[in-house]
C-alpha cells in the first residue's frame, strides 16, 4: 500500500482494539466502576476509537487533493467505508474478553443503556455514539431484545447547539467589507496550502455569476447582506467544494464553489453552483461520499438541511460519510411513517426482475429488494455474487450514475401491511430470506433504494423532446460508468431509473450483472465465411463468457425504432468496440476522466 494510506492501514489491523495494552488500560480505568458503567465505557471507548480513525483518514483528503493523488483518494474512500464494521467487531471482542455477557441480563443492559446516556450527554457526536451502541448490542443479542429499553430505537441526546472549538460556519458581510472583497476572503479562508492560480479572475467570475443569476449589484445590497459558509471543505474525487448560502434581505440562495487542482501546484475555481436544484444534484444519492472534517457532524447536517430543506437528514449523514448513521435515521423515519400511514406494501412498478423481488410502499419514496432463492435462465449468477456486486457498488465511485443502497439484516415489518399477492410471491420465491414471527414478517437480508421511474416506462410516456433528453442521459450514464471502470452488464432500459426532484437524471440501479470494465473483452463481430452463416441459428464465431459485442447493443436494446433513433442521435459511438477498448486502455494507464456533478455551461473560462 502506498505511503498516502499507511497511516490508517496500520490502525485498521484487527489487533488494534484488542491489544493487551488497551485491555489493561480498560481494566484499570473500570476497576472502581459498576459493571454496567464498565460495559458502557467499553462501548463508548470503541466508538471514540472509530471516530478518531475515521477523522484521520478524512483529514487526509486535503493533502491528497493538494498532491493531486487521485488514486490514494479512491483507496481512502473505499477504506473508510470498511472502518465502521471493523471497529464494531473490535468492540465486541473487547466486551467478550472483559465481561461474561451470557445469558442476557435484562436489568444489567437496562442499566448499561442508562449509564451510556450519561456518558454521551456532553459528547460532540452523541447521535453517532448511539448508533455505534446499537450496532454492538444488535450483533451480540437476538432481535427479541431490540426494544427501546435496551437500544436507541429513539435518539435520547439532542444534537442542537453542540459547541466545539471549530465553528460550523463563518459569516461575511459584503455591505461592510465589500462584495468582491468578501468573496476573496471566502476563498482565502478555505485554507489550501497551494496558491490560487488567479484569485482575482476567480473572484470576478463568482461575482458576475452571483449578480447575473441572483443578486442586485452591491450598491443595492441590504445592510444585512451575508455570506454564510461552512467552515469545512467538502472533498470528493478530484474536487474540493466551498458550500454556503448568500442572504440578502428576505432572499436566501445556497451555493457551492468547486475548486480544482491545476496540475501545476495551484488551484482554481471551476464554477459556482447556485440554487437548490444545483446543490441537490451535487448531494445526490448516486455519488460517492464526501470527505468533510468537523468534530460535530450534526452541525454540518443541520446547515445542509437549511440549504436543501426538502432533503432528508438521512441523505446528508450518508453524503458526508456517516452512512451507518444515515441508516439509523432512515429506519427511525420509516418506522414513524409506518405508524402514521395505512397503505399496503405492493410490487414496485416495472418489469419484475429475475434476481430480486422488488416492492414498495406507495406513500414512501423507496423500494425494497429481496434476493430470490433461485434465478431462472438465462441468469447464471449466484446469491453470493449478487451480494458481492452490491458491495462493489458501495465501495466504488458511483459518478452520479449508480444509486446508493441501504442494507439491513433481520428487518421486521407488519404482516398486515403486505398485499396478499406480494406476500405470496415472497414466500414462493424468497423463502430462504423471509419468515413469520407473530404478526411480523422478518426479512433476513434487505436492500433499500430510492424509488425512481424505470427508464423504459418514462420513455413510453415521453414526448419527442423529453425522449431525446432521456436517451441522451441513458447513453451519458453508460459512458460515465465506463469512465469509472464499470460495465453494467445488462444494459436494458428497465435496469435504469429516472430521478425525481426536477432533475430527470438517468441512474443505473440493477447490479446483479455489474462488473469492472477491464474484465470485459470487447470485440467486433468477424465477417462471415459464407453468406448463409448470417442466417444460421448459432453464431459463426466463438463467444467466451466475458466477450461483449457492442455492434449488437442497438438490436437487443431497442425494438422500438423511435427509441433507437433518439439514442443514435447522441451515442452511436457506444456501438463500436473501439470506443470501449479505448476506455480500457485509459484506465490501464491510470487515466480517469473527469465527471462533473454540475452542468458544463456553469464552468468558467480560464
């Protein structure tokens, strides 16, 4: 492993938390404490250790950006996702070495939770510590004990107004300092060790964009005109983002400033994203998580929710790397919604999949996926391979074109909420994953994704103009995935969805045949030896398992000539093997193309 990752890879060893020194220290610290307090302290120590390691790799994003070390950043993003489960296992190992936890003692664990609440009452990350506690407890004991007496089904400690030495945001007053001077100070306060390539040019570009799209000229600015800017930089892939909002009288406008590395030991502002729709795309669920270093993550989430109030708290915790907290917040919200709704769980719209049973709650914007027990031909995959592909998507750069997935185990849902035909099919095709306990249906392994309109259905309803937009987005999605070394495998339109929120972006969401682009062998169909070969039932050329023939894409994907014509207008090159081979050659020599989470027209001239 390269030097950029050594600092955290050594800390990632399973022996880190279970070492003799750690255990002796815990025993000495806990000698005078009651048993419940000792257990609570051990769990909290495990969380603090996790957050420290998590923060160290997150802090490193600044140096990786300044060094333009994009491969190290990709490695760091993957490694950071794995840290949580490792730390939970370490905490469990410590508990088992220090304490006799069997059989389950209800009074003891009631006291452990009470003591844990006291320990985190002045903590900077209490909500994350609660989730860590839940993870440890749920790994130790049966789901019969997963009630609020023993775990944090409901959060106990408020995250409002938690103070830390580092403020969550800074305020600038253009009416006092000057419009352009304030913008320049925002850029200087970003704290890069590299100089700006041309900061005056960047300030001018940003000022002109703000005036043109949003604000009156500075002389007409309200006395309370402010820039409120989050104190931490958001790093993702090859970019750093300054995120904030501008307030002028009763007008509030969110913005983000993407900063790129020039390749010559300097940085520059590439654009300014203005308005909720642009920021919503930047924080969409189809991108890899940001690296954002701050001791109070809840304060960052609170600020982001002010910028995009229609987005859920869960989505922002996930966006800044705390995907386990995102899962916790989502599940609490889902339980609340179930309690206050009456509609049934039904089959999700679209063509039924051969690998997954997919259902939804119409009043809730998500779909639920369960792996079927058996996959009919022509599917040749296995259950483990499906699990592996979903894990690949979690770890990989999703470039805005693959939906993030929430993964849960042993989820209990009210039996009465299932439509009869859905429950019948789950018992028939997913029996290994579904069981009944009392009035609950328990699903052993469940994936949850945001609900989108299947692309094939959206295309059926589209007029010519919107169809052109959809087909361009469809091809763009395939190309951007290829640039990130991903081949979807099954390119059928039913495996892609169209996002809502006014964005209409095409996103891939069916992962059972996904693979790395570099694992494929893209070939041209050889010329037939004899004219009659073209009419034979079998191909006249050999076909290996990983062979792909792009010339056949249009034939298999578009029975409808209207769809074919709209697609070919923008993406004829996808039908050529040379296009794909070039992508593979780029990846082989370390060339990863830029995929921008904002429109090209927003980019400033340099």
